[in-house]
C-alpha cells in the first residue's frame, strides 16, 4: 500500500496543477503573498424562494414574442447595487424565481433619488438592458448588456455606451426591430442635455461620442424613446422657453442611420404650469406621448398624438386622469395593436399611492373615464411601467406593501381592461438569504449560527448548523435556534467546555434587547424559549466569550440615554441563568460607546469598544474578572488617532491580546491592530498597519492558531467585495498577506474560529448563484478551512495491502468498492470526497477483525442518504499512515 497506484499520482498532479493555476490567478489579482485556495462549502443547501432582501425598484419591461422580461434596480447585496431581470410567461408565471443578475453597478445618493430606472427593449433576437453605472469615476455613465430570450446575459461586464465627461443618467432604449437607440440625460456641457447613441444587434456602439439630440438653453431632462419600426422619436421635458421657467414637452426624430431630423426639436406641448416626465410609444404609424401635467395646480396625466412627420394631432392635449384635487404621476404606456394602455401612480385613495390605468384608442378617445384600479392594496406603489404581448398588457411597479422592504410587483391587464392579477405578482424573489454568521469550536465540531432572512424582509431568525473538522456538515438543513416574533439579528457564539451559547439582538415591536440560547454539542437547543440577557431599556450588538465555566456577554445599552449609549455586560451561568439580570455598566463615562468585543485570557476578560469621549471614535478597553469586577473603571485608551477607529475584534495568544479594528486615519477604512498585555499595557500605541490597500477594508475578525494570529476582513479594493487576510506573529509583525476568498459576487462579514491543531474555520456571507443546480442569487453562509482540506498522500510503514478498485466507473446508481486488508492493518477508513476535497460519505471506519478482502457498495448518496449530483468523486482508503485513492465519475 506504500507504493500508491498510478491513478493516485495522476490525481495528485491534476490537483496540484489546478491549485497552481488558481494560485497564479489569485496572486495576480491581489498582488499579495500566500492565500487560501477556493475550497469553500455551504452550511445549508436547502432552497426555498421568498421576497428578495433589500429594495427592488425602478422597473422596465418588454416582450419577446414568447415571454415578458422585467428589469429592475436591486440592492439585495447592499451596499452593492445591481441590475436584475426575470422572465414572466403570458399566463403570469414567474420563470426566474431567483432573478437573473445582469450587472453590478456602483451608486451614490444623488443618483439614487433621480429615478435611476434601468430600461429594456427587444430587437427580435435579444433584449438590450441599459443602466447608469459609476464604475470608473464619481460620475455616472451609461452601460448596457444584451440578454437572450432564454435569460443568458451576453455582456456580463457591460457595454460602455457613453463614458463622456460629466454625468450621464436616466437612460431609455427602443428598437426598430434590428438595432437599438439609447437616449439619456447628459451633463457634459454643464447643463442637462439629451444625447443618444445607436447600438447594433452585435452590441457595438455606433456613435461612441453620442448624438446631441437636444442641447438647447437651460435643462432638457427625463427622455423617453420609441420606434415606428424604422426610425425613432425621442421626447423629454424642456426648460428652453425664456418666458417660462417651467418645463414643457419637446421631442425630435432620429433616423435608423442616426441622423437627427429635428435639429431645433419639436414643441409637442407648451403651456402654462409644468409638463414633465413624458413617455412615448408608437402604433407603427403615429406616436402617442403622455406626461405629468400641472396646469390645474394638481398633477394629472395628459397625452397627445404625433404623426410620423412630427405634426401634433392633439394640440390641446387629451385628459387621461385628472381626478379633482388628486395627484397622478409617473406615466407609462404601451400599444397592443388596437389600443393604448396608460398607467400611472395615483393618490385618490389616500396618502399611499396606488396604480391606475386607462385605455385610449388610436383616435385619441379615452375609453376608461373612471380609470382602471390596477393595484389598490396596502402600501405605497409608484413608478409603473407597461408592455404588451399584443393581447394582454403586463404592468409592473415599485411596491412597499411589506415596508420597509420594497419589491417589484406586476399584474396583467386584458385588452378589455380587466385586471387579471388583482393581488399582484411578486416579480423580485430570490432564495432565502443567510447573513451575519457567528462560529465557535467545541473540541470536536464547529457550530455556525446566522441570521436567516426567509421572510424576505429585514426581519430574520437565528439558524445554525454544525460541521466537523473534515468539512462534513452535520446539520443540513440547518436547525432553528430562535424564531421569535419580529426578528433576531447578528448572532455570536462561545463554548464553555460543556455547551455552546449563542446570543443575538432581538427586536420586540421596535424595542431592542439581547437574547440567547445554549446549544449542546449534539446540536440540541437547550433554551427554546431563549434566555433574556438584558432587561432594561434598548440593548443591541452583543458579543460573548467564555472562561470555561459559564459565559460573559457585552452589549450596547440605551437605558440612560437614547442618544448616548453605554457598554453593559452580564455573566451567564453554564446552567443558562443570568447571574447579573440587570446587567452592569462597563463604560458610561459620557460620550457614545458602541460595538463592544470581548475575549477571555488566562484569568480575566478583556472588553473593547468604540468610544467618543475625545470627539471621534477611538478604541478603549478594560479588564473584567470572572466575578464581574471591573479592573480598569476609566477604560484604557488603545487608540487616540484624530480619525475614526471602530468595529473591534480580538484574540488571545496565551501571553497577549491582539485587538484589530477598521481605521480611517488614511482616508478610507484600513485594518489596524495593537497588542494589549494581560496587565492592560498597550504594546503598540501607534497601531499596527495590517492592511492599507485602496478603498475600504472593514469588519475584521481575528484568532490565534497556536503559533500566529490570523486576521481576515471584508475588502473593497475591488468591487464586489472579497475576503482578505494577514498573518501576524506574536511580536506584532505582519508576516503574510493573502486573499482568503475571491469568489464571484460580494463576500462579507467574515468570522474565524480556531479548531484542532492549526486548523481554523472561516465563515462568511457570500453570493451564491446556484445551490445544487437550483438558481439562488442570494447571500448564504459559507465555510472554509485553513489549512485547506483535500486528498493528500501519506508516507508511513506498510500496515495493510490495499488493492483498491471501483466498479463500474463511471457509474449511475450503484457501484462496488473492493480492497484487501493485510495481517498488520490498523483502523481502516473508507471515505468519499467531492472534487473540492470535502468529505461527503463514510463507507467504513473500524478495526478489521482479521485479514480479508472487503467489498462495500455505494449508491451515490451522501452521509444523510441524499442523492449527490453528477460529478467527479474520490474514493479514499486509509490504514494508519497508508492511503490510496481512486477517482470515480458519478453520472445521473
């Protein structure tokens, strides 16, 4: 068995070559030293769909002849902002339950409140989605991406349509059945103008410098564009009239060749009051334009038809809404081959606006004088859009029925004006989000806990799962730790030698408190009704540690002042009762104290927090013994730099503590640290610069692995964020930097826990596109070991002879593993690993009774007898220090 088979060496060469290739890519990206390879695993692989986390808004829609496509702006990965889309069939079935990720964008508050609507059009082959993007500067540009009718994004990095100087925003797009015309609001001259550019069917921008559609004096804003099948007509609201400081509606035609036909623009509606936010559509011959109209001192919806020669057919306008003393705004419209449907936001039913509509025929006659109530459910609804399949219409809008979460809902409206989905269709769903992990080690397994946002809102519950030191997840799906009413957030975990204790922030009808529960090493929740840790005033942001016989938790406490919080703490006995039920003040000397951290050393705890007693936030700490006595009542200043230091984490080496935090002394947030002796002496008063990379580095975590400290953090030097790390020796020297996680999408909130030997488990919340071939597009909790898991050779004395074979290979449902056991064999282990080196099945693990040949069947299932997906697996047999590996292929 010492002479391992040729297959083993081939496997090892493949693994080594793949690792070296990945290493080269990671080092090139990060420009740092050693790293952890990408062998991360999910804690919970269950998939259920619910409302997407965060806000989804500013939708646009088109139809491809088979299905609708709705696009929107999405903040589910906040602070990252994205463009998502989803297909809906004509029967109203959502085809993409997790949405389709089109683009990652950056975004600031100025654009956030400027109706930053992504827009979409279909050219007979593909869609073009256009959006504003701030990837290259503080100014926004116009980008686009083609999406196939099957939902494949052809341009995931985006097509730069306009990157001119100044802001470009509020794009709109139309197609003539072959190419596209994109128009937008452009600030390159200092005042808003209207520019455009054609994009051909291959995604090539034909006017990279743009077409100046209107650069008249004063502002031209909020364009809309349509095509009659050959040429285009763009409209906007315009303040060029020197005698009228209000906006009017203007437009211009652009040919299929990109020639501007109306160089001085066309006045479509110029009147007293103000006319704003036009929308336009073509019936194939003429155009119909609708807008917000202020002439009657209330906002109403008006419209006018314009022929292909730019003659206005309704110079006095067509009144479409105009309920007395009410407000109607954000109009949109579509044409189904017979009639137009105009939709808008409407407050006729009270403070919260609803979505109303009305049909107008090609002669300009209003067909629904009382209007159509499309969505009148609770909550605010606004920014509707509409498209048609030439039979029914699909209306989509921003919906806050589940405030504070904003979603995109939709409803079909028939050609006769019947609302087919009066409750509305939730278009913006995703797999359940898992965020804010905490983790601890009990001596045998790790326990991770997280906030589980399965309601889709901002309310979450606490779930958890155990994983052993080989990477086998012992609880999948995860188990509920607390599902109390309202919500639980930000769990932390400690182990006291007998049980785990998880604590979290608990929301009780808007009041905040600290709750907890003990969990046994077997995964049993011992306090299902939870432990009330804090009992006075609002309390939040707890952390926990243990000295081996009970726990100590600290939190931010508002009992003395809602505007000036303090740091409080309480001890929890191993039996689960609170030894300090009222809590006791750790720091309440004035100023504001936030986000405490706690760690046990040899004889006492060290508590650190953010403290504003000197103005901006500094890091202070104090020692507390196991009886709850505060040894440094005034606090010890760890930092006093002139800029912000906050968000502390700490670990103990057996000699000193290492405190790490995010620090703004260099402008952006960096990661700094300092060692603190058990006597309370600060050994690094100016701080240790752990990472000063560009952009922000935040949310650090630290452990001591028995030799050195390992620090990881959320790193935004490139977007979306990754997890970076560093190794720091006990003298405070940074001896290594590395990329810990650089998977696609954002990774955040890293937490570390030290396990057996030098093994450390990193947990984090990471973007997950698919789970077991099911689309997710959600944040889930991942784990990753250092050193990495994997199949490795062992060199030792021969203990057994293994003639390892696997038949059949490839296999579909059942196969046989054969091997022989020699005279002096030690304990035999026969295990199955996946391609990432994760243990998925233990087939045999025992001492053999005598030399023999063994045959064991495997049916392609994991430890929980669930079918594994198709792919490459490794059959690994060990006896003492000997091992052999067989590579096998499972085909479903």
